[in-house]
C-alpha cells in the first residue's frame, strides 16, 4: 500500500523533500517513522527524541488531518492512500 507523507517547516529542510509516497505493508505510524528514518537518516534526529526513542516529543503527527493522540497514537494503523503529515514542534525557553 502507498502512504502519502508530507513534511512541514524544518522537517522539509531536513528531508530535502516536501512530500513522498512510501510503500508499506500493514503499517502503523511507528513502522512508518522507522521506515522514513532508515530512508532519510538526517530526519532521525529531527523526528525522534534520542532519550525517549519516541517521535512525538519532536513532531506533531497528523493522519488524514487528525493528530495521532486522538487516534491510537504510534499504534495507529495506516491504510492505502492515507496522508501522514509531520510538523516540527519548536521548543524554547
């Protein structure tokens, strides 16, 4: 199946692309993140918090316009044609 992936802001710069179509069989959001970071290692430090090994602290993840926390989190199952958007979260203080 094909998952449509979009990157916003700094993630677009890190990936070098605006959007991508990723082939993934029986894929969850977590599986997709792992696949993307293997394909584009420069995204790993931008998407995944090193200490937590969890993409959520560094990005907002939307599946078909809905934030994954209102779905099934990283376990959210993806279907053919779904759109997953990664939006960077800016930390500061």
